[in-house]
């Protein structure tokens, strides 16, 4: 069984994934954040440094590569076990598109990125598990996003100037899901309504619904 967890930055994908891994005795595949040397630079560099060093393009290549590897490993494990992927390659394009829209990636960089992504998606079709069984999509209010980003306290995410970037991502995320994600069934988890990490009653409600969708007894 292969589950991918998606949604806006800060809404708790990792925490939800770990709760799922505990519930279903699954293996968690984490997003490459703490070991990512480019991510802090992406958030903290000046506009001049960003243009010179091309951090957005480098960051997208880093994430694309790490998400491709994670999905391959998770798909292979899913043939005999339960895999949970903390943000997957399927969402990667959305972040690249936002960077292109903001002119932080130029046309050539975006074209190279898309060609690499297309090649990787073709490779995924050759895996034993060609697609997820379920996308768990986390959604919540923009204020929830900001509050949770602040609460987790990654220094490079806390600059007040990033708020407009987060809002742009947040505003378009549901549209990405509706118009671009076609790889599996989708379960939408409203994080303003259900807290599966700290509320056991909420967790039971949500996990029972997921069991029903996946036909797990």
C-alpha cells in the first residue's frame, strides 16, 4: 500500500504521516528538509544573491531528485508493506511553477526542470507500484498555516517578508489538486476541523475513513 501526503507548507504532513505509520505499521519516507543545504539559502538570500546563485532552480532540482528517490523506494516497499511519503514528486511541479511565475526561475530553467520531471514520471511507470493508492491532502486556513510555521520554529521560515510567498502558495494549492492531480483517489483532511496528532477521537474518525477508502479491515 502506498500513501502520499500533500498540502500546504506547515499543515502537519510529517506529523500526520508518522501517526499513519504507527497506526498501519508502515514505513515513513521523509521530505528532504533538515539535510537540504539549499533550502535555508532559498529563504534567506537577498534578491541579488538569488538571481546570481540561481537558488530556486537549484532547490527545485534538489527536491525533484530526492522526491524521485523517495517515491521509488516507497513504491518498491509498498509491494509487500505499507509506505507513507511526506510530500511526493507529484506536487513538485506546483512549487516550480510558482517560482517561474515569480520570475525566480527563468523560462530555460523551467523548461529543463519540466523535461527532467517528465523523464522521471516515465520511469515511475516502470516501477512495481506505478501509482499511489491514496493521496491524503491536508488543507487549512491561511492563519493556521502561519501559526504552525511560527510554532515549529525553523528560523529560515520565519521572516515576515515570506508571508506573501506563503499566501501565494496557499491560494493556488487547492486548484492544483483539483486540476492537476490525477494519480490516485484523494482524501481531504481539514486540519482546522481534525487534529489527528493530539486528539485521539479525531484520529479514530479520520483513520476509520481512510481504512474504508483503502478497504482495510
